[in-house]
C-alpha cells in the first residue's frame, strides 16, 4: 500500500482520492479551499455523482481517506503526488497551466526523495518538461537536494459513471521516462485489472486530447448526417444501425442531438485546436468541429421558432437542465443556451431536472424561470416541450401523461430521440413530435 496525495478536490480529484483509498492506500485530498476541505472531511460532496458520496464516506470511516488544506502537513509523507487541479482555457484558447505551476511551487519545499509526481490534469504535450524545469528551480532556491520522478496519468472517466469508470477503466495510460515511476504507478493500478499502457509523457497527454476530440467528432458528424436526413426523409437511427454493422465504424457512440457539452469535450476540442494553431496548423478539422457545435443550438432554435410561429407569449417546458443524466454539472449544457434565448424571445419557461435545479438557480439567479419538483408539473399548459436530457424520470413519461398536461397541438422536441418509439402515440394525442434526424 502507498501514501498518495491528490492535489485538487474537484471532480477528478475527489473521485481519484476515493477510489485509490478503497484499495487500501492512505490518501490525502489537498485543496487550498478550506471551506471545501471542511465539507469533504464531513463526507459532503459539493457536486452530484452516483456512488461517490458512499465511497468517500467509506474511505473516511476506514481512516484511509482524509482531506487537508496544508501542503506542509500533507506533502512530506507522500510516495505519489497526483496533480488533479483545474486547467482552464487561457484567452488564446490553450490550456492555462497556472494552477499546475502554483501547485509545484507550493509542494517543492516539502517533497521527499524519490517522490513521484503524476499529472492527471488535462495538459498539452510538453508540460512535463516545464514542470521539471520549474521544480528544479524551486529546489535550487532553497538548496534542497532530492530526486523526483515525473509522469503523465491522464483520466478518461465520464461524469455520471465516474466511479465505475475509475474502478473499471478500459485502460490505464502512464506516460513517463522514469523506470521507477513506471514500476510504482503500475503497482498502484494493478487492482484495477485493466491494460496498462506505457508511453512517452507527450503521447499520454496527446492521447487524452485525441480521445475526447475524436468522440466529439463522432457527435458532430452524426449531427451533420441528421441534418441531411431531415431534408431527404431518411431516419438517422436507421442510418446509424446500418453503419454500425461495419466493424471499422461500429454502432457505439452515435448521439444525434443538440451537440456535445460538458466539462471536457468543448474545452478539449478548443484547446487542441488552439494548440494546432500555435504550431502553425491553423486550417485544422477541429476548428470546424468546434464552430459547428457552437452554432447548432441557435440554428435549431430558429427552425423551431418558425414551426411554432414565434416564441413571444409561448409557454415552454424544458425537461433536463444538466448536460447529461446522473450529474448536476451544467457546463456547456444545452439548457444554459436554450433557456436564456427563449426568455429573450418572449417565452415563459417552466423547468425540471431531478438534480441540477439548485445549481441552475445559483448560476442564473436573475432568470425568470419557474422550477418544478416533478416533470409532469413542468408540462402544464405548455405550447412547446424540450426534452433535453434522458433522465429516467423524464423518458418514463407516458404519451397519455404528457398529453393531459400540454396544450392541444403542442410541439414536442425530442432532442435525444428517446420518445421516437412512442411517436405515433404522441401524435395520436394531437402532439406535434420532432426528433433529431427523423
């Protein structure tokens, strides 16, 4: 068992801390935000993620998991230090590494000999060398002589299934030039029983960006095909089925809808695009993918507005505020773009989400939105319904239940094609159904 320090108690940091502690390691989650540390110490998670609260409380009860705001107390005992701090986008679009560098400066006085520093934050290729140079400078300033090992340890978890993804990963990617770091980090990840891939740090960092950019490309591609299907009478779901039998393509990860959102895809695509531009490759595919995704919701809203005869005075039900099910994360969520535009255009908005409503209220305290604890209540007298996210409580609504709440002839926009199999039932109730690419 090892002494692990995870710096950063955001989404990735808390999940990583809880999972590593569940395997018997002694783990400290470190953050400079003292209020957050106090809350985590009591077992309270500042965001919703299935299974996570139970796993954190289990770690605290066992004594394997603690939280701290002190570098001086936490760093000296760590065999492995995992950086899971934020890397927001800088004004030029590339990743801003200020929190990574700040963490390195803060930990430098306290690290012990042979410590491994693994960067789990999403960072561009070349970051490890910058970290090495900075850490060596900091150690020279205080005349401290220790040997350290650097590695890249990218995460590939998905919000809504992060605990399961971390416990049962498709692969573990370790990027390091140090044989010692490779051996120790391999031992640390043995309990995950997943393929362990060793590569250069630059390759590991590029692997993270490339994986997310490729998945974002699949979503953007299928949306472009869906647009064509709406013009020619084809059904995108049937097209996907036909494509899927080609083993080179597969039937997985085709999500026609309003575009990709969340904390990773939009950010990573923009950053990889900016990185390409910074290296003289301005005319790259990712620029187009990013722009198509940015424009998609506004384009579709104009289309729906024409069908409805304008938004002014219309009552609109928005079902699903988070960017995906099983999370309360609103980053790049469709609701954050659609609701302000609807209100600006003169519509009245009634909203429902089983988890994200408190977050939405805190993000947009001045928006005149009516919130409801039950999905059927949000549908009351709606001229238009947006089904944005496939929460179970939403997609289990029956056509009859919907019809009893909405106005006759209401426009029902199924942004995830979850009601496509009930389209005939909805239309028999006088509801105008609209899916994506069908």
